[in-house]
C-alpha cells in the first residue's frame, strides 16, 4: 500500500470516527434534555403531592377540631341534663299545688 492510499484511508477512518463521535454526542445531549424534562415533571408532581398532602392534613385537623367541639358540647349538655334529672325541683309543680 502506498503512502497516499494509506493517508486517504487514515483520513477516511478519522472522518468516520469524528462523525460517529459527533452523532453520539448529539444523541447523549438529546437524552440529557429528555432526562431534564422528566426530572422537572417528577419534581412538579412531587411538589403537587406535598401541597395536596398539606391541604388534606389541614382539612383533617379542621374536621377533628370540629368533631371535638361537637363532642364537648354534647358532653356538656348530657352532664347538664343529668344534673337537672337528679336535682329536685324547688318550685312546686301543678299537681302538688292542688293538694
């Protein structure tokens, strides 16, 4: 093989190598861009889930507070009725006045 043919073949191999490396680099750049999009979407979903969890937790606390207030009110009313039931009345009733 003469020097000119060798040089042309080496140059052709070098050009093909450069082309392959360039194409691979471009594919890698595209893949990184896609990974960035997926990462941003995942982060947005995570933030949304955290915000939703916070909203649900606040609603649960508000419902718990309301339920507790209703329970206290019912307990107080029940205690008051029990006191009234077991406490003798000091005012005469209609039946005791007739006697």
